[in-house]
C-alpha cells in the first residue's frame, strides 16, 4: 500500500518563515544549529544532533565521495539541503537530483546550479520507481519520526535493482523517536516536529520487515552506514 496519502505529521523543520534553519540559509544568524528533543524524559535521555550547516554548504568530503563511488545512478538525495551530494555525484558522472522541503534551501541550491526539487519524500517524487540509489544521510533517516514508514516509502521510490544508503546513529542499539525542535546559538527555535534516531541493530530489523536485505553495514570516518537492497 502506498504511503503517499499517509504522510507522517507535517513538521516545521526547514519550512521557512523565521525558524532557525531558514534564518541560517538567509545568513541572518551566525553560528551553529542543533536539533534537540523538545520534551526529554530526563536530562540523560534528551537527544541532540548538531547540524553542521557549514559542512552542508561546502563541497562533499572524503566520506561523502566514498558513498558515491559505489552508487548506482540515477541518485536521489532525500533532505539534500544545499545539495553537496548532488553536486558531487554530478562530478562523478552520475545523474542526480536532490529533494528538500525548504523553499530557501532549494533556491540556494538552484542558484548554485544544483538540481534540487521542492517537496516531501511522502509526496510523489520525480521519476518515482526509477532511482538506482536513494540517500538518507546526515540524520535524514529521522524524517517523519517513523523509520519504518520512511523505509517503505523509499522502497516505492527505488528501482527494483536500486540501493538505499542510510546513515545510522553511532550507537548500534539506538532506537528513539521523539518531538524535536531546531535551535540556534541566539536561542531562537522552530516549532516541534517528529524525528527519530536509529542504530544498525534496529535498522536491520526494520529493513527486513520493510522488504529489504542489509547488504552491508560499515563505518567511514566517524560515521556509520547501512546499504540496503530490495528483496
């Protein structure tokens, strides 16, 4: 059954207005951003993900390139931000497209000549069912707060022989869904939106239940990844 009409709760991350992500894109606020748990159960369980906006706007690094060397074209980068992976894929001769919900970030990417579509993964995407590789990196496996639903949706987007590359939490046993906000160094924060963090152990179980086999789990630099293929 398609998930196109079952979009998880629509959040505000990257949706524009005066929230911190949009402000950072417009260069109104210096410093870093962080995604954090809005209502942690305790100080020990509060989730926090530092958002390296400077990295996203820079060129792909060695770890990024190592992922693309094994990609099958065409490549779709979900939650692509300013499009560093799309740009890097093009330089490697791969047809690639980014997908992002933020009008500001899409405008930024297109202004730099990067092919990025505006929209949600839970809406119909260009060339649906034909993508050789789909990327869920930089924490984007958390989109929607329901990893299982996201994996099923990505399976609809992939070609039958396609691969899904997922960046997972460094803690292999991580399995945490929560309401999140984005905050900046000035204390401004977005509205709440659903998010999730998952390590390789739980992702493996979700992948099998969602019609994938885990082809490979690996570490590159300090980052952890899984490569999934459709069953």
